[in-house]
C-alpha cells in the first residue's frame, strides 16, 4: 500500500505541471490573438489592410506590405496598446522629403559700362564627415529646439517642424552614418520612473519623425535618461539630443 502511494505522488505532480503549462499556453495564445486582431483593425482603419501581422508574445512581425507602406504600417502597429516591439520583414521604402520649392530666377538686368561685375553666390555642400554632420545637427537644434506640450510626448507644431528639418539634413548625410536620439526631462513630482518614461517616449516620438522623413529604421535608435543628466538648469533640462554614432 505504501509503495502504491509513493507512485501516485509523482504522477500527481506531473499532471499538475502539465495543466499549468496548458493554461499558460492558452493565455499566451489568447493574448497574441487579441493583439493581432487589434493591430489588423488599426491597419484597416488607416487604409492598410493588405499585409499580415503575427505576434510572438507582445512582439509583432509585419510582412506582405508594399515597400511604400511598410513604415506607416510599422508605426501604426507600434502604437497599438500592449505591443512591446515591432519589426518589418521585407523591403522598406523610406519617405523621401519633398524638395523645397525652387526660388524664382533673379530679374535680368542690362549691364552697362559703369555697373560692377556680377557676383555669384554658392551654397556650401552638406558635410560628409562625422564632426561636420554633428555640428550641423547641433546648429539646427540650437536655432530651433525640439519642443513638446507640457508633461507629454506630443510635439508642438514648431517642435515637429524642427525635427523634420533635422531629418531632411540627415537624409543628405552619408548613408553609413547612424544616429541616437536621447531624451532628457527636468525633475518633477512623478519621481524617477515617470521621468524615465517621459524622456523615452519623447525620444521615440522624434525617432519616428526621422524614420518617416528619409532615414532607414535600422539607422536610428532612441533612449531616455530621465532627469539623470541635467543641463545648466531651466528649460535646457527638457531637451532632445541627436548624436552621430
């Protein structure tokens, strides 16, 4: 009788573990199906129903989207509540920034013997070295900092335009350069965790503008440092930095 009881105990343990595993698998599958359904709904509402979205846990993989729609589809899926990360399988066509409207030609003047010789002005070519590109980024951000609505990761209209200006400049830089977007915020009542989240969300918002305006996704990374690296003080603590890496 005692020997039979000893044999029953391991069997009970195995059955319990198996049932727990089945329950965990079922919950995971239900979560993935729910995320996939919500992602497909968001894509359909955005007019992008042609691709496929599959989930491994909370990580999404997109496939079957036309190259010109892949970046837009990736951004939509990343914004679905519950999605941790997303990637695209297949070709991606970056959004090329529209060229500026050419300025009208200068009026033609009739030269006279007393007129000074005409002068021609030339525009300096964009920098091609790392230091030169970084200097151009710093100049643009000094002239027009990337600003957000208070206590949110939503860019102001001027802040969004400033980020687009940087993206257009970086699209002209060498294709081998990569960039890191770093968000900083000032100390606030929400504590360290709230500061880290806000700084990361702001950096991600800027990175998305860069990738939507000419930069490949694999050339841009982002991070948030919260309030761990304050500047000299004041508004400079609330800033976004873009670094050539």
